[in-house]
């Protein structure tokens, strides 16, 4: 399953600019939850942004120095070993009646 990675709420107003300083992870890297993913700059502070789950970084959607907003999708992670029961679209299927 692909997981959209979004800019976290860092406690600033919604329209406050956040800059992507650098990516720690490259596309194709396998990450564990909590591994460093990117570095964000906001109001002169440096904030490390970590992988939200175990998976493979399949797509980076923004580059260094881009201005971001809270909630913006910046990357996609192919989640590894996603438990089917916790997937929001998971449902039991049964064979059709004959």
C-alpha cells in the first residue's frame, strides 16, 4: 500500500512557510519507522522529519528549497507488511452464492 507522507503540523499558522532543506532518504531506500527522512526549516529552526512507517520510499514530490505548507504531500512510501485488518478499505469477501 502507498502511504502519502505529508508535512506535519509544527504549531505555526497554516499558511506559515516551511522550507525543505534536504532529503536524508533517496527514492528506493528502505526505511524503518523513525528513520530520518528529511530536514525542514521553519522560522529559523531546523526540524528533522522521520519516516512514519516501515517501507520503501518510492517517490519524492518536492525538492530542496521548496516552500511547503502543512498537510502537503511531499513523498510516497510503499508500506511493508501492512496489516490487512487495519487497512481502512479492508473488508471480508465471500464467494458468490450459486
